């Protein structure tokens, strides 16, 4: 399961990278933000979550039930506009293509580290609670898919 998720994440990072030349594109009917904003935010979340789980103490992980996780994770879907991004994953005013490329390289390095983590490594999400390694990979997959869909919608004519 984890290998499949890691492959999906690698593919998603490649898709994000392909959109870098389009960072200035916008479509106010879809989002107030640009493609660049979506890319930067997605990569900041990916890297922050990865760092958190890599530094977690697996002894502190406790499996618990979470209502929203039990509904949204199987659906593989996050509704738009329901949660505001925390400040530490907000993009800067000016988004530079090289900064995005650097974040993608960091994310790819994190994927290699994630492979090695124990099952009880965890990330604590402010809505979904403590997520095991597999749940964290699923979260990253759904979150990235969510923003890739927004990017695609921005770019539709």
C-alpha cells in the first residue's frame, strides 16, 4: 500500500513541476489565487507535513477515530473553501519559479525518507487528528490532488 501511495505522490510532484511555467495564470471565477499560489501552497504543505512525520516519535502515536477523516479519506476528496490554510503554509507575495523547483526537489527527498519510516510514525493534523504513516501519505495524496484539480480548473478556458 505505501509503495503505491509513494508512486502516486511522485507522479503528483511531476505534475506540479509541469505547471511551473504557468505560475501567473489566474481565473477569478475559480479562485482568487494564481497557479503559482496553488503550487507554492501545495509544496509547503507537502514539505511541512513530511518534516513533521519524519521528526515524530512513533511511541506517541495512538490510533483514534476521527469523523471527518472517516468520511473524506475514503472519498479521496476535500471540499473547496471550507478550511483556511495556516500561516506557515501560505505562499509569499511573489512566487519565483526557482523556489518552486527547489521545493519540489526537497519534496522528492522527503519521499525517500518517508519510505523508511515505521508504520506508527505520525502527523498531527488540526482537523483529522493523529495520522499514521499510511494515513499521512493518503492525506498528502488527497491534498495534492485537491490543488491539482484547482490548477486544472484555473487553466480551463
